[in-house]
């Protein structure tokens, strides 16, 4: 199992509590977003910026 660190910028820290973020990261919604990104990367062979990926997902 791989462990990654997520660095929060100040704006994110002001909008969300660490408890809210932890709850989201451990949710199925977050897993779905990561899976969708990985499938998109596999299909195209390219990584995309979060902004263009976000537009594709309608987030």
C-alpha cells in the first residue's frame, strides 16, 4: 500500500476543517474521483491538470 501526503494551502485550511477533509478523503466519492482520473490517464496516456479534469467531471 502506498501512502501519500496531501499539502493544504492556506485557503483550503480556512474553508475546511481537517476533520471534513479526512472524511472526504476516506469517502467513496474521493475513491471514484481518483479512479476516474486513473482511467482517463490510462485511456489517453497523458496526465491532465486538475482544472481540466475538474471541467470534465463537472465539479
